[in-house]
C-alpha cells in the first residue's frame, strides 16, 4: 500500500467515494435477530431480501496512527415499526473513538456503553458526530425517501465487535409511532 | 470533560462550528520568515497586520483513542506571488495521520516527509484528503475571493511540531505565475 497522501471525492447526490477498496452490502437476511418484530422480519424476508445498508471502505494499514475511512449508506424502510439501521458494534479496542460527518438524509446514531449508558443523537447534513471511546454505535435512517449517508473515520487498529450487540440489541430503538418518530426502550434489553 | 457523545454543525456559508472550545487567529506578524518574498512581507506588514488564517478547535482529552477536530479557514490573499497559507507542521508523534474534508473554497495541501518526499494535493469542496503518518502538511488558499475551509480530525495524542518547518519552509511553494497557479520548488529548501 502506498504511503503517499491521497484525495478522493464524495460527489453528490450519490456520494459514492471516487476511491473504494471494499464495498459491503448488508441485506435483510444478514440482520436476523436485530429487529424487534420477528414476525414482520420473517414476512418481509419471504418477499424480498432487501438491501438495508452499504458501506464503501477506504483501507489503510491497520496499525495505530492510521485511520480507516468510508461512507455508510442506510436505505429508507422499516421492519414493522422499526426503521432500517446498521448492525452496530463496539470497537474491539474498546477505547477508540469515531467521527461521523453527515452528508445526506436524516436519522439518528444510537449509542451505548458496556455499563448501560445510552445516548441517541440526531443526524442531518452538515452535522459532525463524535462517538467517544467505549460507545457502541448504530445508525438509523428515518427519512421515508432518502438514504442516510455519512462519512466516517476511526483509528485503524480499532476492529469491530458485533457479537455483544447481536445478543440483545441496543437499549434504545427508533420506531415510527402514532405521533411520528419515537425513541423507545428496547424490551429485550437487560444489563448483564 | 463529558464522555457523552455529541454533535455539532458546520452550517454554510460561514462554517463556524456550533461548538467551539478554542479559536486561533494567525495574523501576518505570526508568519515571519514563512513567505519567500521577505520584502513583500515587510511592506504588507507595515500597512496592515492581515488575518491570514483561523482555526476553530473542538477539544478532547489528549490521549490515544480520542480525536481532536476542528475547522481551518485560510483567507484569500498573497504575499508577493505566494498565496496565503497556514504555518504547517509535522505531528510531534510523527507516525499519526490526519483526515481533511474540504467544505468550501479551493486550494492545495502541501506535504512532505522528513526524508524530503514531497506531495501537493488539490482541495475542492467534497474532497477528502488523507495525510498519512509522517507527512508534514500546510494548506494554501488559491481562490481570489473565497476562504479555503476544511474540517479536520487527527489522533488526540499527536501534538504539533512547527519548528522543523519554520527553519526552511516546505519543499514546494504555491504561487501565482504568469500562467496562473504554479507549484514551484522552494529555493531556500535543502535536505538536512
């Protein structure tokens, strides 16, 4: 891998980076057990294995002092009343932060610590979100029409821990209720 | 300092962050010895101690795993034929990268390693620049009218080393020549 500086562009409206080392597609079938409404999940999956989100990764050596970067695109949609979202993860090296810059769309970042502190921050174009070290994070698209598109950067040695979240999800869910978008407690969530 | 996640906005057109912990203003008088044309520098300074660039910093604990972030604004102008620019620096912890996202304006990032490798990358709105570990970096505004505005993030333990650059400047200069913007060798620059 070259150690020369480099630039890439995030051209609107599609915001696919002009340099991509890896493209991840997560479909509904890869999100088993993540949405609260299991019946709605099964019904949707029987019809169509929908594309939920994509990540375009720009790679670097996975050592301290470097960053990994990319663009995350969460498509609009719901499983039952729950908005489409990423799987979400802790960093394997827990004490590493992440920076997000929202390029398009609207939504939320749902976050929590291993001790059960929870935090949900709104994302709109032009907002920078700082996820401090030790906070798991999942992005949620709440627009009916538009993708939620964010640029992200995090320490290259951080790694991903998906397992902890897969067991019981996040403490907070983002759902469409009678009065619009609501942030509600996850009934499956318990402190260890 | 709170360890809760937080967001801030970078509202156009002024792009001053909605959260600021520190505001740095660098005027012409703070740039002594940085521009090649010393006579033009003295003449301009005698008339007006012009504001060359500003940095709005968002602070975090300066430990590994955290990021420092901010917005850099380089104003348009020239000293002699050389465009306004930041002082530029190596990171004190040399092996730490930096990520820039260009929000407004146009210009260049001038970069070099301690071994004398040089690299100049163009910045336009929507471009992401990756400055790998070990590369000193200085941003240069080449618009006649508009500020060069970039958002940046770098490892919080990185620190700044300005001294190395102050001695002889960068290897490359960005100047206005007869044919427009030119990237030329710095006659004062020598490998140690």
